[in-house]
C-alpha cells in the first residue's frame, strides 16, 4: 500500500530551528499531477518546505497532509510507506561516488526493502532490475554509462543518474531541491525540461525549487514565491511580473547574511 494520491496540503504550518523561523504559518495545496516551481532567495524556506512534503521534516505547528492523511498522525511504518511514494532529487545529488551507476540507481528503491534484501539488490542485482535500470538510463540519455563508476561521470551525467534513481523508485511525486544549481545554463535548462517532461508523461506531482527565474517561468505554470519563511505569491506565471521577482530577491542587509534551510 502506498498513498491514494500525491496531493499535498499544508495548513498553518510553521517550522522553527531554535530561534530561527524557517517557515511561518504557511498554507499550501498541490493537486495530484500538478507541477509547481518554488522560487526565492537562499534561506527563504524552500528546502524546509520540500522536506515537509516528503515527511523528513516535522512541523513545529500546523498540519501536513499527503494523499488525505496527516503526517503527524501516521505510525512509523505507515510514514515509511508514504515516503517511499515520493522521490527526492537533492541539491548535492547524494550519490555514492565509488559505486557503479547501476548500483546508485537501484538504491532508489532501498527504502521499500528490508536490510538483507537491500544488500542483495545492490550487490547482486537481478537481470530484471538491470534491464529496468538500463531503460531508465536510456530515457535520461546515458544508457551507455550503466556500469561506469559514478565518480568518473561529468556533473551533468551525475544529475541524470540521480533522476534515474528517483524514477526507479516508481514514485507518485517527484521533489527536487535546486537540482541545477551546479551546472551551466544549457545543462540546467536541459535538466529542468527533462524533469518536467517526465512528470507530465508519468503523471507525477512535481515540486521543484529554483533560483533561475527564467527557467521557472518557462517550465512551470504555477509559481510559489517564498521570502523569510512566508509565501509572498502563489499564482500562475503570467501573473508574476518582473517587479515581483525583483522584490522577492531585493534583500535587506540582515537577510544577505541568512542562508538557512
């Protein structure tokens, strides 16, 4: 059993780390299959928001709902099931550098397996798993790299491995935290186009944080702007003008020093 739908609901959610308020009374609703771009400066709360959606961060107050179930009311085993339905592409990609590409991709499903089954899948993958890994790598454009060590790949190729790993999980939602922050503009556009296209084809809910406003406008119909833990705007992209983007990133001196989650 996974989740009934990849629908997200945040109700008056706040998250604090000591005296630092990462999110402040946030309300948000994301429909199943919707693609939403989160924009805002570093420390605005984008990463914390994504971690709330996949259940790795608990709110200090308020409620987080996933597929009609509230995360705070779930048992540990049920929370694990819910999290397994959501794939996360981390900013640093979180790949294991000295393992082969195939092993890193298979690692995307380990959250659904017990310890021994996880070790067996990593060390002795089945023919079926390898065929599926190769198909996913072909889909993201690096099928020939299946048995390469991951630390021998380029930055753009490692991004593709992280995406294939997320898809191997067979998720219902895809969450991506600044997935193109470390590559050049051409590769960044290519990666965002790939993620949004796959989410449409697979009917996945997609939530992605971005600093690149041009990419956000090009690929996301709905944009959510965050600043200092609050949602400044949540609307269709055509309603967000240059002045609103400028105001979102026009930081005060004290905000320039903030680089929180």
